[in-house]
C-alpha cells in the first residue's frame, strides 16, 4: 500500500512538473496535454512500474548467473581501485556505447523491430509517451547494457545507481519541450534532438540512436539534427500500430502485414 501511495505521489509530481515544462517551452504548441491515446500510455506507465521490473529483474539475475558460469568476471579491484569520478565517466561512456548499439539493433533486426515499433507508434510525443515501451524491448536492452558492464567488474552498487538513470532521463527526452541545449546540442542529448529519432520524416529514419551523447551518432554516421527545423510528423513510417494497450502488447507476436522500412 505504501509503495502504491508513493507511486501515485511520484507520478502526480512528475505530471505537474512536465505540465509546467510543456506549457512554458512547448515544441508543438497546440498539442493537448491529454491526448486520445494517453489512456493507453498511462496503462503502460503503471505496467512498466510494477510488472516489467519483476520480469526484468528475474531475467537479469538468471542471465548474470548463466553468464558468470561461462565467462569469468574481471577482478573488481581493476575498476574499484580507480577514483569514483573516473568510474562514473567510464560507466557513462561504455553504457552509452552499449546502449547505442542495442538501440540500433532494435531498428535493424526485423524481429526486434516488432517490439521496438510499439515505442515509435505515438503520433504525438510527450513525457507520458515515453512509457509506451514493450517489456521485451526493455529487458533485452538492459541485458545488452548491464551484462558487459558487470563482466568488466563494475560494482553492483554503481550499476544499481545507473539503472534508474537509464529509466528516468528518457522520460525527459520525450517531453514536448523545445530545448536543444544550444552550443551543447551535440554533446548532451536533448528533447529536440531525440524528437528527430521519433520523426516519421524520411530523412530522419534510423537516426539519433544515442540516449545521452549525440556525438556517438556522429561517430557512427547516424546523426540527424538540423537547426531551426522541427519534425513534421511523428509515429511509424509505412506501418500501422493497433490502438490500445493489449493490442500493442500483442503486436510483436503477430505476423507482419506490411513491409518495414
């Protein structure tokens, strides 16, 4: 009961904060705060908070045990003896590199794309749309990032602090906020940068995979962040997603009816 109350209070605070941000600095000025499909996203929000973590934690635990039985973990002293600031930099850079390629795989492997397409289906972006994420997508993404970091010897404490960051910063990136961070636009991912990743514009397809450092996209040739322009439309390109939480949850397991581009 206490956890439920904390969740309700936390969600209310977030809703109030993003209502303020999206009212004062909107990128899409006339977008309503409550969309026709916000109800489904709210269900995803609750599902992601209560059901997905159970699935993810069990899978991560089993994967770590299985991986450790076949691959030796580096001595923690190699990483642990370094200054904390250096460990944090290494964790952010390595985590971002792994996250970039994890994200890119979900766009290039058709079977994985079916799960990731659920996240790309909103035709209007805001903070709540960030919750439209299939649990299989969430679990596989975290496995690809966490397992290598664990094997490299990063402590469980540092990884435990890193995982919430992986969860909460993307909420801000999806907000209907016009911020681009000005001169730091290519250094730190902003809402304006990430919105191009969700754009249905042909030129923006399969671009901006980075969740924190856009220069990763610059290195691997997937950066698309034009100045003084906004995406014309959001959502899937030449693909239709069914409406409703349960239909979207089942979508990846159904036979595709259209060609994915």
